[in-house]
């Protein structure tokens, strides 16, 4: 399972038209926020300034001594929000420089504490982990009330925190929801990789712009963390969707890839595509499929067991995009796609094998119309019995072989197929030649059934899937 980490750090962000600007990234479980630093002058009585009173998101790193370094009052039993009543000098909350007495806590990480009791809020703060994201809004009247009569040095420090005069403040510029979001290092529509930078795009089209990191290690860590969040959110959405679907229709996998377009038709050679496995079907779509209408309207749907996945070697690549693969279908169609990283490509391959195994197990067997020795026949692939040929005229089986007896095959690329089986009784190879108009679909199904049989016989085959 993908690991979720709350993270923040400095980067440069460019919209492609202007000079890159320094910004701070704040990664939470469900979103990525771009923040810029502003220097705000405030009169002591002017705590109701928009920059302070609007909703803010603050990351607090819990310390071993002092915890979060703040105290709270209020709660639903008092008809009050959860208010920060005290900030302790040189402790975690104080070090952020962004929390003040009179801030109402709206969320602790993703837990809504607007209408909870004081005890529930304290529990959420105590159990929020080492990196706690507080969503807050300042209330000047509450600040004045909580600070009334403050005399101690600690309280005077708290008061200073409540009434900043010249304050550095991180304001949110853009928030990108990570559910079904797309992250890429490549320039739009090309195989050119951005140097030390990446882009995150939300399902609604909101784009982060080009996020430039200081070096390759920082870049890789940001991409890994953001991608893990996207995977976790997508997996959770799939689990929720599967609760109302029949087991045979469960969604197995969904992720972004990029598809290479015919060069002569498009000046942009690459377009984002979503690859989804649902039940026995493979879906290729422009956007994530999130409702019944999306599934129905998807124009490219193929049976997994009638398709083939081929991972390409570096020597087979058509351009500079790496981690490429080809999906071939029984309808003579071929799609050239690419993943962002090798890890994502491996996840796709594992998902394909699992989807194929489940689909073939549910299907059980499949029969193809063919001719054998000029007689109309049916070649059946069966998970339990293997290959069998049924003669329509005599209404009897002419031959049967287990999958393990198949030693090889050859075809003419049109209709003719030769199957070479090992006859254990006679210790020699027997060749059976048939003709089938759906040759490519038959070949792909043979591969699917053989892979599924291997999975069922070898318990270690699917362990990594």
C-alpha cells in the first residue's frame, strides 16, 4: 500500500510565461497547496485583516517535549468552536509563526472538529501524528477575550502572537485536489522531459504550473510522495465503488498513462489516457471513469483475455519517452502508451495479470469456431481440461490435451495455426493444424488461459500481485 506523508518545502513555480517564483508546497492527504510568502503590516487593533481571518492551513511538527505547544478552549458543550487559548514560547505552534490565540481550529488533519466536544478535539490533537495539519480561521473577538487580563511572561508572549505588527504570512495561491490527479515530468504533448520539474493537474483541469526543484533527489521525493497520495486516494475511491458492484464487475485498477498519437495527425504526439480494469474488461479513456454514464460512454472497451500487454525494451522505444508498453487487441488494434516511472509500469503489469486471472477464472472456458481437416469444428480452451476439439458433424471430441502438453505453436498471421503437443504415451510430438478466422483473438486467449493456469497451479505466481 502507498505510504502517506504530510510534507512541505520550498520550490520554484512557473506558469511558462513569467520568471519562476519561490513558493512553498504543502502536501496533505487529499490535496497539494501552493503558498506564497507575504509581509503584512498590521496595527495592534487590526486583527480582522482579511489575510488573518480567512481560512489557513498550517503544518505543525509535534515535538517530544511540549507536543504541539498550544492549549485550546471551547467545544460543542459550550456552544463554542475549538479556540487556541495559549501558544507556548519556542514550542511547535510558536515556531510556525502562523498560529495565533483566537484561531478557531476547523480541522485536525482530515478530521472535522467544528462541532465536536472539547474532549474529542483534544483527542484528535493528541492522536494526529507527528506532522499535524491544522485548518484554522482567526476570530478577533475571541482573541481579545482569551487575552484579557494576561500578565505572565508566557501570556505576554502569547499576546504578541495574537497581535502581529509586521508578520510574514503564507497565503494559499492554489489548491489541487489529488483524487484522480495526473502528475508528469514531460512537456505537454511531447517526449521532452522538464529539467528537475514536474506538473500536477487535477481532474477539473486545474494545473500547478511547472514546479521546479533544487535537485534531482528533491524532485524524486516530491514525485514519489505526491504519487503515493494519488494512488491511495484512487484505491480508496475504487474500494467505495466496489461496494455497490457485483464481484464480477469490480474495478481492479485505474491509473493515468500517456498514449502516443500518429505523428502525421497531431502536432502533439502524446495525450494523457486513463487505463482501467473493471471485471473482465479493459477501458482506455480520456478522463477517469467515475459514474455510470462515464462507463457507458467509454468508446474503447476490450476484453482483457482477448488482448495482449507487451512491455517494451529500451531498444524498441519510438522516441525519448521511457517505460513504454503496447496493448494489442483481437480487433487488430494496437496502442502505444507510456508510464511516468518504472514503478508505475510494474504496477500496471501486476494489475493486468491479476485482472486476466480473475476474468479467466470467471469465464471458465471459451470456444472458437474453426476447421480441422476441412471439417467444421470448435476449439475449446478450458481452465480445467485444457485444449479440446469438437467435431460438429460427428458431434464428438476428436482430440484433447492438457495445457501442460503444449510445447509450441506457429501460425501464418492470417488464419492457420499449428499446435504442437507432447503425447506422453507415445513420447513424441503431435501437431494439430486448424484454421480460424479470429486467429489473433484465439492466440491472445490462449496466452490468457495459459497465464491464468500458471497462476492457479503456482501459488507464488500472484503473491507479488
